[in-house]
C-alpha cells in the first residue's frame, strides 16, 4: 500500500505539472505573438522615422534656400530703391529742382497715419516729408 499511495501522489503531481506546462506553453505562445507584433510595429516606426528625418532634412535645405533668396531679394529691392532715388534726383537736378531726401525714420510701404488736426500743426517741410514717405491722413 505504501507504494500505491506514493504512486498515486506522484501521478497527481505529474498531472498538475503537465497542466502547468500546458498553461506555460500557451502563455509562451501568446507572449511570442505579442513580441512579433511589437517587433513589426517597431520596424514600421523606424521606417517612418527615417522618412521623417529625410523630410526634415529636405525642408531644412529649402528653408535655407528661401532665406538666401529672401536676403537677395531684399538687397535687390534696396538697390532698386537707391537706383530709382538716384535717377529721380538726377532728373530733378537737371530740371533745377532740389533732390528729394527720404526720411529714414518714416515708415515705408503703408506709411504712417495721423489725424487732420495733427497734420495741420506740422510745418510745410514736415508735411511734404510725411506725404512723400507714404503718410496718410485719417479722420
């Protein structure tokens, strides 16, 4: 009897260990599948990262090109303004008129704005300069 009890206990332990092994194998399969999915996702992310790095590099090059072009355009615009000013002053001088002097502190483009009352308080030279530099009277 002693051996039969021991055999029964060993068979029960074997059955439990076999069930534990089956559960571990099933768990291992699930973990292996999750790992495969994660590895595939990682590779996709690496590929996307490489694509994005290439795009950033390309766009950085384009930004540099545009900055150079902008600087060149600004220089060209300043040169054109200086050339126009020189030609206008030459024509005015040939007609016996004093050259036009731009006020560098005045706004360019849209020009400054002021009210009619403020404009009326200005002297004639200041009014001329204001209007020549694109000034606008509002109100």
